[in-house]
């Protein structure tokens, strides 16, 4: 497998920001310039193509201002080398200084230019990959606030090691680095509910996937970025990222399970944006894809999806669509089929079952499921699961003087639960 050519840092940032083509970015720069008081600035696709080449020229100051604003990163983060760093003694000084700084997107952007680290054996990449794999397994049981710092420190090590390796070990380590950043981004979004921070981390994951020339990892990262606008009700933003994710998946090629997961992600985004009809169609397509199967293998790192998880997606869509009997049956079956180690997903399913009963006018059944969800959250914290429980409690407002709802409040606002919610 050949290494990707050109400035993958800029390309990754462009796609992550929703500009799926070089022309789209050129048009956006031209359109945004007047807002900065810049008149007569016009950028063409050929200029963007030069920026995404292996030797990108440093943009003019006006373009610099608009480009960094649109993509939310510095020029160095975007893979450009300042003219004053290209030669001379100051360049070496700048590189030595950056290598000692905390890990950042800028460091990742300068990976190909770093020198001075001793060459490392190929076994380093395999060892780094083994730790990444261990973190992946620990995610399902270790408290996210404990695991998250370890993953980020591991990623910093990967950034330091990457320039000291030659291909193919370099691509192996870059893929593991992308997976580490993807896991950190998942924790930030789903466990800690920090979408802005997750967006930054997922961009690093996308850049590392570009270093690895791994389109399926890139697709997985892009699909995760779609959750951020999707959960905020930004349908267009989510759709742009899903188009990019599916484009990368076709280069994979993707397994049936991977394609079905992309359908499920898009279905959740559509549901949160109010279009449950489209979401149900996507779920039906995902079920058909899984039934048909595929000759392509699912990547080992994609451990967050299964037929039971698809059923959980489906049940949530049915709930939001008001199809309560169907949602109750689907979510109940998914809960029974869930593997024992899927503790975080169990709290979400219990929360959704509680929401079904609340919508059906049965506060006692709703509270029973919600309390089970809280008991699960006491064992394995998951911010998304707690969010489900709080949504149920809001739905139970008209029954708040019932004993079952007061019992739920006693559990929901117990010392331990309240402290955990504030900590996470």
C-alpha cells in the first residue's frame, strides 16, 4: 500500500469541516472574505490543489486569515511550513522546541518534517498497537475519566515515535494512533459530553488515518464527527460528514457490518433532526445489508456495533416516531441479546424502555426501568445513559407526586449519583 501523497493535514481538516471538495473550500474562502473587510479576493480550485500538494506554498496574509477562520486551526496545524522556518538555524530551533511541547494537532501536522529522533525498530509499532488494543478493551469497563488521560498520553508517545519509523511500520503506528484518538474522541462525546473537544480530537484521528492511508478508519472517524452536528439538530452538517464517510468506506472496501453501522449513525442523526421516516428507512436498509452479508471482514477496532446495537438504534427511532408497541418489543429483544460486557449500552436501552413506558402513560413501569438504568450507571458511568434517564424524568413531570416518581428522585439525586454526574 502506497503512502498518501500531499498535504493530508489540510485535506483532513477540509473534509472534517464539511468541505467535501477542493472547489467547495475555494468557494467558501471567496464568499467569506468580505466579512473580514477583504475585497476582491477570489480563490480557485487550482490554488487549493497546490495547498494540498506535497509542497504547499504559504498563503498570502488575507487568505491566511480566512482559511484559518474557516477550518479552525493555525497554518502550521494545516500542514504549512512558514517561510521563516524552511531554512537557517532558527528552523532547527523551532523543531526542537515543538518536540518538547504537549501533543497537539500542530505536532501531528509537522510529523514528516521532524528529525533528530533515533531510528526505531519495526517492533515499536506492534508494541504501540498492542497498548492501543488494550485501551479499546478497557473502554467497556474502566471509568472514562480514568482511562481518557492514559489514552491521550499514549497518543503523545505515538506522535513522538512516528517520525522515527519507516514504512510499513510507520503506517501501522499511524493507524494505531488514529484509533487512539478516535477512542479519546468517543469518550469525550459519549461519556463526558464535550462535543467541541471531541471535534478537535476526531480531527487529529482523521489526520493520523491519513498518515496511515487507512480509508476505513477515516470513514469511521468522519461518521463519528457527524454525531456532533446531528445531535445539535444541524441536519446539513451531519449529512455532509456522512457523505464523506460513505465515500471513504467505498475505498475500504467496507464489510456489511460497517455499512450497516453507517446507516445506523445517519439514522440517529436524522432522528435527532426530526425526520424519523428517513431514519426508519435507513434502519431497514441496514437490516437488509446485514442479512445479505459481505465477503469483506470488519476491522477488529470496530467493536461498538452488532445486530443487538442496531436493534437499539431501531428501538430509539421507533420511540421517537411514536411507535410505542414496536419500540417496546425491539428494545426488549435488544436488551436480552446484549452481551454481558456491554454495560454502557445496557443503561441506554433501559433508559429508552423507561421512555416508552412514560410515553404510554405507565409511570410505575417507567420508573422501574429508570431505576434499573441508574443501578447500571452506578457500576459503569455513561453520560449518554444518564441523559436518557433525565429525559424520562422530565417526561414524568405530571406524575411527580406519585410514590414511584419520588422513589426515582431519591435514586436520581442520591449523593453518589449527584457527585458522579457533576464529576463527569
